[in-house]
C-alpha cells in the first residue's frame, strides 16, 4: 500500500491490526480449498502461495501467484464459498482475519478501502491480460510473461533484492499449470529463451538478462507498477 500512497499513522495501524495473528504452514499445505465455506481473508507475510481451480479432467489451472504483502482470499467479499484453492508454494506465514474486520476498516478508513479496491482491480486486469495471453500468444510469450510478472511484483516489495532475479521456486509442471502448457513444452521454451540470451538459470535462481527484449516478446504490461490514486477520498485522520 505504501508504494501507491503515503499512509497516515492511523491507516498504518488499521492495516497492522489485520496482521495481529500468525499462522505458519509448510510447503504444499492447503490454506483453503475450492468450494469450502469461507469467512477469512489473509495477509501473506512470508513465502509464496498460488491459487488454482480444478478442471473436470483432474488437471488444474493456476490462476495467480501471491507474494509477501499480498491480500489473499478476497473472494469472500462477494461469496461465502471459495471459488479457488490456495496452496503454499513454499513454507509460508499468513495472517488470517475475519471479513468483518475488513468491513470495520472500510467504515473507519474510506481512503484505505478505495485503495484496496483499486489494487484488487489492478489484479483483475492483470488476470485479464493472462487470459488473453493464454488464448492468443505463443508458448514462449506465455512463459516469458509469467517470469516477468514474478520479477516485477517481487521487485515492487524489495527492489534491491530482486533487481533482475528471483528464486526458482516453481517447478516446470507448475509453470505449465499457469501457462496452459505441458512440463515438456515449458522446458523447451525456457531453453529457447536461454539460448537467445534473454534469461539464465543457475544456483536455484532465475535471472532476467534482457528485460526490455523479453517484455517485447511477451507483450507484457506491468499492471502493479502504478495505480491512479487521484480520485481517492481524503484521509479521515
């Protein structure tokens, strides 16, 4: 939130209250299953989480990756049954809170409420970008877009740590589940990008060597970079 807006002390405190309770989960743990009754939202404090939906043939589609600082499970704003599964990609620390806490925050801090809705809309537009990518771009472009999305979103939180690289946490099968490709096809596409000098794997990390060219190949737009906050109401404190 601080990336988009200078928060007041009262707004900082309101957000901190959403993180009063911690829950630690190991890699592979399910935070919430698709179709579960759900009232909780989560702030992801540490680790990576993905959301997915199951398909009729037993496969899955990974919809979104979440990183530290992200708000998870906000479908409970509209639905009582979870439309997706949340699963830990790494060991994670999450901070659960009841959706009534979000209502209280909205009532007391309308500017924060508006900012949260703006961030959620940016996420929705990014998901729309991915939908268009799955339907209309090449396999290489889909893989490239996913790698860029991971880098830019991690860099948003820790620019010095993620200048041009990130941990290679996803398996090729998981990359395939996110891009609509088989693990074999993902492997070929990554090797192709390496051979062109666009990326490099090594030491458990993925490094982007030529971000400008990779962005052009993927037709990627970083939706998290900037959000228009000019319309937000004034702070109440």
